[in-house]
């Protein structure tokens, strides 16, 4: 006689297993395998405002995909017209070295206006495709060889990269990070203030009024004003524990309280105020809406440049605030950070869905800050107001007459 009790138990286990497989398949996980990415923390417990703080938006860093997987995903979407997944980059690892950026930028500026003008992002994207994005392999000779070939006229960028499967990915990814940092701009050129008796008032006024010089080159700035000391190290991705355990999705620059903080790129102030993780902070969006700059832990009581408000347009090199140690508190204006520093973060946006949530992309700012340290905004202090402002103004294009 069959043991119906055991048979019933076996059938029950089998049914449960089938049900479990159905759930796993519906969630995109193949039975017998582990999920391809660790699960992000529960975002529902974090407000949309808090999600703007780099130090607690850990979900994005777990979305890492290689260029090959990125490309494969795009091809799959293009073959399936019914796919709801949009075709855009979902992850960027940015570890281009400061040395590579500096050399590529020099080629760009040196060849501006020449018969062959080398675009620095093209050069870096070619290297990215060559190295598989791993700039630990960077050699200056590699960049020089690429530049020499393109300058010789033997090959244009399109021909040179036609067989590089992932060039287009690196070009778009690096373009999102570096776009808008090199180009044409107008720089204020102050004139002499001395006047001679024989000069008319009109001539004297003309001499002392600002003049503008057309320039081409690096037009982004270090986030720390010129003449102010700071120290830093590569801290992107290290552990943080306030609120919950997470990865540090920014770059910390340690310095003195009151150090003037500079807008790296021109853009619009889209966030300004208190955040329990970042303290007094500022968020600035680039004009092309691809980059969101985050400046946090600003000074207690007087965190911002005088008059700065949400919605304002700022120029690269403007003083926007002052270094402090606010944050890690639900109560406003509290110093709970042990060491005064600027938390500088850079978010990339390829699709509106990436502005907030698990799809956010934050990239390391360490090498970028090292590169930008060669271009620091000169500032001057007003002893009456105790405010710092830039000495020389800059505009991305000729000022209106």
C-alpha cells in the first residue's frame, strides 16, 4: 500500500517549489542563481529631499554594469519594439586620471582654431575604449600616439574609431562628466587705475571699466578657492553609517571653516537648504541638465554666499558658500561632523528617471578635483561684510552690449 501521507507531503513540497520558482522568475531571478546585483535599501523610508544627499543615496552605486553589458542591453531593447526599457546609459565608472585629463585638455586648447582640432573628450573616450575603462593602464605615449595619428590627417576620429565597439559608450559617458568644462568664454581684463591730468573723464572711465577678452580652454574651476589649503584622498565608496550603513558617493576635501566654496561649472541652483545628512548644502544643475553638483556640510549660521537663493544662475568660479561641518542631524544648523570639510559630489543624468531613486548615477570626483586644482578661482574679502567674492568675472559667451 502506498504511503499517502508521505506522497501528500512530497506533492506539497513540489507545489511549493513550483510556486517559488514562479515568484523568482517574475522578479527576474533565475532559480539556482543569485541576483546579479545586491538589493538597494528601502527607499520608501527616505524622503525625496533626503535622497538628494550623496552620502545616503547608496542605491545607484550597486547598479554597476560593464560597457559590454550596457551595449548588450541596448541591442536587446532595439530588437524588441515592445520593450518598455529606454535606451540610455545606466552606469558610469569614471576613473580617468588627472594626468590623462590634463594632457588631453592641452591637446584640445593647443589645436583650437587649427586645421585639425582635437577634442579632449574624443581623445579620452578612445583611451577608454582601448583600456576597457581602466585608466590604471594609462600611458602618456598612448595618448600622444593617438593625437599624432589624428593630427597627421591619416585618419579622422570617425575612421579611427569605427572598429572600436565601445567608443560610442565611452564618448557619451565621459561627455556627460566633462561636457561644458572646455570651450569658449569671456574673461574680465581689468585695466590700469592710474589717471593722468591730461586725460578726460570719459577716457579715465573707459580705462578703469572692465574689458573682456575672448578665450578658449578650461572654464571649470576647483571647488576650493585659490589660496586656501585643503587635503583629500580617494574616498569614493568607503563605508558610512549615519542613518544606515551605506557607501560614500562623493569626495571630501578637508580644510578650515569659512573656506570659500566655488561653483565648479556654470548652472542653476536647484537645491538650497538643510538636509539631515549633508547639513547646509547647495545643488547646482548644469545648463545641459546632464550634471548635478552637490556641495554639503557648509558653515553653521552663514553657510551661503550673501543673497544666494534657489533658482539663481551662477557662473563657474563664483563663490557660492563656505566650508563647515554641519549635518548628521534632523535639527537644522547643527555641527555634528567631526572634521570641517566640503562634501563634493557629481551626479550624471541621462534620463529623467535617474534624478532620484535607485537609478541614480554618482561618479568619483577625486581625479576630477585633482585635475581642476590647476584652475582655482581668485577671491577677495570685503572686510565690512566679511564676504568673499571672485576678483575676475567670467562669462561663457560675450556679454551683452
